[in-house]
C-alpha cells in the first residue's frame, strides 16, 4: 500500500534535518492519511485520504 492520497495524489516529501552544527541528514515527511469508507467513482470503497481532502469536502463518506 503506497502512502499516497487517493483523491489529490499527495505523497511523501524529502528534505534535510539540519542540526545546530549544520550537519544534514535526509528526512522523509509522510502525509496524514486516514483510511475511510467513501463513495469513490460510483461505488463504496475503502480509500486512503489525506486530512486536507477530508476537511475541504472533496470526499463523500459512505454511511
């Protein structure tokens, strides 16, 4: 299962952790994904959705 939003396609981002001594190590930030039961393309499915899509109303949740 990929850590990608099913609606907007938001995935992980890569950057650096920078210490006080300016040492740089790679860091990976993952989106806040929630597994919800939603109406997706006409049928009810369990999909991974980021919280930004849930809050903005891009997802219609199934009852």
